[in-house]
C-alpha cells in the first residue's frame, strides 16, 4: 500500500504544471533572499539557486516539502508553500543568469 501511495504522489507532482506569472514568482521569491541572497545569488554557505533548472529546483523543493530530502530549514520553509507556488518560485529563479 505504501508503494502505491508513493507512486501516486510522484505521478501527481510530475503532472502539475502552471503558467508562469513573473509578478507572482518575483513576490514569492522574496522569502528566499534572506538565506540565498538577492535573486538567488548567494555569497555565503547557502547554495546559489539563480539559474538552476526549473524542473530540477521544483523537484528539490518538492522533496523538501514531502520529507524526501533532509535539511535544517528548507523542509520547514517548503511546507509553507503550495506546489503551485513552489513551481512559480522555480520558474523565477531559472530565468535569472548566474
């Protein structure tokens, strides 16, 4: 039963796609700036997320949100967003040059 639920969760997350809204993406991305720097261009120990591929970042954020990836702050932070909002954030950062 657990395998079936895990498979369904993966399929649902892969089929979820929204139209990119640059204003919404920009507004949602502001919550990332305190750790990842302005426009995701971190100069500290936190990862640089500017220019990261949209699908890659979206999947990483979903993994944090659904406890498939360990972390200190990111699992808590990702759970505060809907899957659609995480996708908007991913689109936003994917469009920024490194």
